[in-house]
C-alpha cells in the first residue's frame, strides 16, 4: 500500500490562508490503513482547523467527506455536490489521489494535506516500512522475496556490500541488511544456488526516469488469459 503522513498543522494553515470555504477530503484506502487520511484523521484535522479559525476570528466553513478511493474518478465524481462552492479541497489522500481530485474538479484547487512517502507495509502497530521502489522489472524471484532496490540502502542488485556487520546495514545499524536477509531467505527456501547468480545491471527504463509510466491492459488479452 501507499504510505503517507500528514503535513504539520502550521504548514496546512499556511496553505489555507485566504480560503473561506474548505472541503477536507479523506480516502478510505491505503492512507486510512496507515492512519494518515481516513475518516478519523479527516475529523481530527477538520476540528483542529475549526478551532484555529475560531481562535483567530476567521470566518471559515470547513466540511468533511471521505471518498472510497481518491485515485479513481469513478469515486471522486460522487462528491461533486460537496465540492460545489468551495474555495479549496484539502485532500488527505496520497499524491495520486490529490491529482485525480484536481482532474475531477479543475476549477477548485486541490491541496495536498499529506506527504506521500513510499510503497510499504505495516510491520507492527503504527510502524510502516518501505517494501517496493516500483522499479518496473521485479527480481523478487531471484532474491528470496526481499526487495534489493527498496530495502538495501545502496539498492545493490548483487550484495552484500563490504559494510554489512552482524546482519545490520552499515548505513544505519537500526536497519537490517537486506542482503543478509536475502541470503537467509534463499537458504531457508532451499535455493542457495541463486546466490551464485549475478543479477545483470537493470534496465531502468521502466522505472520512471523517462517520464510518467503507463500500462495499457487490452481487454482481449485479459479475456484470453482468463480462458
Ligand atoms: S524488485 Fe522492483 S518491482 Fe520488485 S519489489 Fe523491488 S522495486 Fe518493487
Ligand atoms: S549493509 Fe546490506 S543493506 Fe546496507 S548497503 Fe550494504 S548490502 Fe545494502
């Protein structure tokens, strides 16, 4: 899922300067799971903004809504009646959601309430870690299911580097060495032979360095695969 965290309240207040009618819009998907932009966070932020407005004698109306998925117009269109007449949408979705909101409602500015960080997973209550760097050419079948791109501090495709010590990364001893984990995982899976495989330099073209990436699924191909 996409991991994000909320911007500081002071920063949000600065962004909203001069806006009188605001819709705080959450998303029920990834950002709700990582407790950054779900219904609860929307309600808490709206309340904080109302208190700030009251304390400063600002005339400001703040409404709230939480969309099933802000990254799909099919869902964002449903909130059109709530967007009507607003000066701004303060979106608590990931960066994708903010942009889809802006595309859906091009005449009302969509402001980012979150900082979108990475594609990751919860590892314990309230702790989320990056798991995938979206490189576009997955090699997890060679690395025991552990991503060398996102989890090795140097994104080494053939590790470990010379600095791995006692299973910890030389860049940050708090971080487990990804290549130590890869080694152990491959042994556990009975695929030690993969440690002999030199992963060739990656073709980084699908990783997004040449402009926005696009995947086109052809209906006929999907139907073929299903039969
Ligand atoms: S190898 Fe690439 S696609 Fe696979 S998990 Fe790592 S970054 Fe993601
Ligand atoms: S110590 Fe391990 S995780 Fe850290 S940079 Fe070297 S190989 Fe990568």
